[in-house]
C-alpha cells in the first residue's frame, strides 16, 4: 500500500480524528481488507 491508495475496511475499523479541519481515519494495517486497483476501477466505469 501507498499514500493515496483506495482501500476496503470494516465498518468499525480504525479511529476517527480531525486534524487541521480534515477528517482522518487511523487504522492498523491488519484492518485493511483489500486495495482497490486503479485499472479495475477504470474498466467498470467504461
């Protein structure tokens, strides 16, 4: 995973915080269920 990746995670995963007016979600890597690949997203949109 890298910054900016779109990921799948459980509804109650992580801790929500607000930093400089931005809502963020902090979670353990083990809470990530999957990474959505850019190519797969583009194919579905077409």
